[in-house]
């Protein structure tokens, strides 16, 4: 059975550069897998206000959604950076959203 893509390519118009690093390390302590990807995504910004004892801090976060599996060699999307709108942001969390048959429908990167 073919499942519909929940993030269609027609809605992915924002250019993004993704630098992924795997959690696994080689014998030198470096990430076992690295990837540099220039893609288009559907990006949604949001901001969160955090009140500390000294001051108020506004934290800008966002979500980048990609159709399909952007990194089939990586078992999980967990580390690295993205460059979007000229700013470099750290990947906080990555998700490979799967269909019931186990194939990847779309990927999500939460950035901060």
C-alpha cells in the first residue's frame, strides 16, 4: 500500500543547509557519519519567553519539515546544525515520522 506524503514537496519552498552528525563515534572520537545537505523545507518559527531571576530571555525556535527520508544512512536524526535565513541554529531534536509499514513519511528537525 502506498501512503500519502503528509509534507508535500509543493509546500517546501524554504532553502536550508543541514549539517548532520551521528551519535555513533569512530575510534578517534569523531562522529561516525556526517552529512552536508542543501534542501528545501517547510519551516515554522516560534518564540518562547523564559523568565529567570535576573532577566527575561526570549528563545527563538523552529521546526523544519522535509518530505521523505533526508538521511537514510542515519538511524536517528539527533545532532548537528542548520543554516536558515542566514542564521546558524543547533538541532535540538530530530524525528523520522514513519508509516505503519515502517517506511519514513517525513522528517522533522526542531532547531534552537
